[in-house]
C-alpha cells in the first residue's frame, strides 16, 4: 500500500514534490520502468517489441479513416461535446460542437477583453467537465433531450456535463447568469443534484458518482482557499487571466498551465500520497521505479491534470493565442491507450488470471500498466509519424487520430460493442 502522511501542512513546495510535478519526470520514470520490463524484471508484463510496428500501422490506418486529410484536432474534452452533423446536403460532414454552439464562436470575440471573457467561460466549462470525466462503467447511458441521441462513456459524460452547465447547475446565480461556474457553488454542490444531471439511478448506475461529487466540492474549496501562496479564484475560468498575465512575448507555456493546476489542486484528490507536507495527486508508490531520482519510489502520472491541460490549450489556440511546449505533455495513461497495448499484443500479462479480478489504482499491476503505456505511446507515435509521413505531427493529434480511437476499436472487436478494458479497474471516479 502507498505510504501516507498523517496530515498536509501548507508551506513551500519541496524539491522532491517539485520533481514529481515535473512533466519530464513523468516521461523519465515511465521509460525507466519500460527498460526494466524489457530486461525481464517486471512481475506483471512481458513487452513484445516486435508488435510495435504493427500497432503503429494500425493507429495510422485508424487515423486516416477518421481524418482522411489529416486535419486532426487536439485530443481534448472538446471532442466529447461533438455530435454528427445533421446536414443532408452531402457537403459538410464536420461534426457539430455543442459547446461552441452554446458559448459562442471564439473567432467572433473581438478585442482583448472580449477574448478574455470567452476564454473564462470556455475554461469554466471544460475544467468542470474534465473533473467529471473518469470511467463511467459499462451500464450507464445518457439520453440527451435536446438532440434525442443517447450517449455512453466519455461522450455521455461530456454531453451530460455540458447540459448541467447550460442549466446553470454550477452558477451562483442560474437565473441571471447560468453559463458560468462559481467556486462557492461547487463547494456546496449536493450529490443528488449531480446524480440527477447524469440521469444516474439504480437502473442506470454511474461508476464513482460519490467520488465525482466529492471532487467537485473539493475543487471549489481549493479555488477559494488554495495551497501555498496563490491568489484565490472565484471561478475556475479566472485561471485564464492568471496564465495570460504570466505569459511572455504573447506566448502561453503549456507546462506553466500544468504547473499552475498541480500547485493549486493537487491536495483535492482523495486518498493520495503526501510527502514533505504536500499532497501529490495522481502519483503512486512503486518500489525503486525512479531509482536515482529525488523520489525513487514514486511514479507520477497526473492524468486528469494533463487531460485538463490538453483541453485548456484548445480554446487558447481557437482565440489565436500562440502556445509553446505542447509536446512536453505525455500520452494519457488511461484504459483506452493502455488497452490498445494489451489488445494488440505489445504488452502481455504474465498472470493470465489477472484479467478476472478488479484492481485498485494503487496496485502494482495498474501502476506499471499506466507507466508502460506512457513510454510505449511515445514509441508508437514515432511509428505513426513515419507511416503518415508527418514528422512534426504533435502527440496531441496522434492521441486523437489516433491511439484512443484505435484502443476503442480493437476493444470492441475483442469484447463487444460496450468494450470494457482488458484489465478491470476498481475506480473511485477520479483516476482512470
């Protein structure tokens, strides 16, 4: 089990904690663990390098199927607000993005003040939606009354969160200003309201519902009372102004957004390791994983924070703001990308019976699976770039094109249309 401290003491961020909040550490630790697995030192997985080329070819083929012109958007929460276009002309088949229809077209935001207002609303929406985006389970569905469509999994969670935002559920004044998120409102959110918004019931169970509600309340509290010496925020979208104020030469650093999110929010995640008085967030114990580093027994992932950072980057680009450092983010260590590797034979479980039980996020098998996923996604991405003859294609687009979709496709072929992951995860609604 993960060593835990008794309490969190607010103070300066120690070098060990800063190390575990560094994007470079995520990659370096994952690559060390992959190297050990290749040496035969893993108790959980065998690595079949001869399968990497075929997996990259499959991902490239899926990418071409989805984006024949290779005009690939970022892998971000905004994709889950999209539905098929209802155009019968046979000309425009691009999907409708219900979020952009709701909050407006960023290209029509004229002037710096107008852009800030649009970004604040966009970040309000996507930050809450991402925090609600963990595994939904195999049985849950969402029926969208506005479109008449039924959605499951991430798409369902995305559309449901959009409709809750539209209804003013997250606003302190829903009658006058519904399309906003207020930290004080989140901090007092009733879990029953969230269950109603997700249409969750005993007949339509949503995995980790209480965890999601607790996370939103903790999110609101941390915005109002952040750790360390940081200004409080009354809305999550106010972080856009903070980031823009710290930008240089008109460029926004993606690693800086990631750092701001971790420093403000890491202590809101439940049941996570605490060292040097700081809560670590999505970081897990694995003996010797980071040998030679300042924190040798910990493996950082920060999956939801990275997913959130990818999702915050898109509206920045949409308003014409130049971003830097996007490829410092890693592939996302979640069950679609990780499932792709197992289903394609790149990773083989040493214990075949491991597929029969549900595993906790802090189990050695899940921690190693996630780490190997990060390292192998980089290698598969290189193969995808070669196959598509696109040497500069960003990882954010390869994930979308891409590995996530390919993981879903091969899972459906092997295990049916609802496609559970090859390894069962006992999720609390805040990790995978």
